[in-house]
């Protein structure tokens, strides 16, 4: 599985569509281990672009602080699961918590 986390300065960026980069973590669901971590600069913000852009990179899940409802719907249509309300932490800590079943999420920080 590949999980994308929108980042800025090495930590989750609360506003998904305006992040500097995406950290993409490959994980083994059976062993609950992170097998690789890479970062890729985000493309310019353009509504509707990111679902295809991340889908082309074989991303299966996004863990974000906030995301608009339309964007969530577009990701789900591409079979990319979305989790919102994640805390501002490093992508590795966020994904480890998710894999361990201990990720605590709050409110979706995006209201559009």
C-alpha cells in the first residue's frame, strides 16, 4: 500500500491542496512496517488535478489534516481512501500510528 501525506517543512500540512510536497510511504500491511519513504514536490494547485496525479503514482490512501468534500469524493472515485483530521506530525509518525490503530483524528480542517 502507498500512503500519501501532504507536507511542508517535514510535517503534515493542514491544507491539503496547498502543500509544498507529498511524502509517499510504502507500507506492508501484514507486517505493519514502512518499507520506503519518498517526497515529491506538489504540482501547482489546480482543482481536480491531485486525484489523477496521486493515482498515477499508485497511491491507495491519503492521510490529511483537511480536505474539501469535492476533493474527497474525487479521490474515492479513484479508489483512494481518505482520512482527514490527522495531527501536525511527521509523516512517519502519522503512518505508524495508523498502522498500529492508534491514529487520533480530529475535525476536518477544511471547510470547502
